[in-house]
């Protein structure tokens, strides 16, 4: 009985978040699973972080109001989440990054990969290279991020996306948005 109540609460939160933030249902389910699994919590809430247009136009990663969130377990801040798309060879893939309260990368995940080749960037082993990076750090394919044979375009794209996020977080902190 208790498990059914928890599932109902999570389902209601999922519905509320999809309606409030507009993430597609299949993507929201994956986001929910990653957040609850990583933080080992049953429920959470998300609060969008808005950025003024005059600042946003100069950011490497554009903040849309639907891709950078504060995460709460009840009323306590547990961290932040960034979700976005990056280009692969002919399509785009969806990814998310979980950050701690100080914006250090805790976890990254390729949520949906839409190509026949290059999906190896979704491996936990490869994605661990980003863990521990903080705003101001730089990541670069070949310099400090290993490549993957047959996934060069996706490796460069994900590495550039993470680098852009880290630089964006630096700018947002300097402008006291975060």
C-alpha cells in the first residue's frame, strides 16, 4: 500500500512538472528516474531559473527558462539540473547534467540518442570524465577529454556542450544570477 502512495505522488509530480515546464513525457520520465536514482530520493520538485535576455544573448549555453533548474527535496535545495540538446552527425541528442549546490558536476547522462552511430558517448565510463568539473574549468576534446573511435562528432559535441555549460555557469555566478 505504501509503495502505491509513493508512486502516485511521483506520478502527480511528473504530470505537474511536464505541464509546468513543457518537457516531453518520455524525456520527463527519464529525468525523473535519473534525479530520484542519483539523489536516492522518492520525490522532488524543480524550480526554473530565469535569465534576463540582455545577459542570455552573451551566454555560450542559452538559458530558456526550461533547461536550468533548482532541485529540491521537500524545501531543501539538493542541487541543480541542466537539460539540453546537442548536435550529432544528422540529428540531435538530449542530455542532462546534475550539479551540486556549488555547481560542481555530479552526474551527466545522455537521455535520448537518435543516431545509429556514436551512442557510445552515453556510456557511464566516458561520461565520468566530466564529474567534478566546476564553473571556470575548461574541457576540450583531445586535451583533457578522451575520444571514442566512431563517435568523434558526438564526442566533440558533448564536450563542447559541457564546456559551454561550465562557462555559462561562471558568467551567471559573476552576474549574481546564481
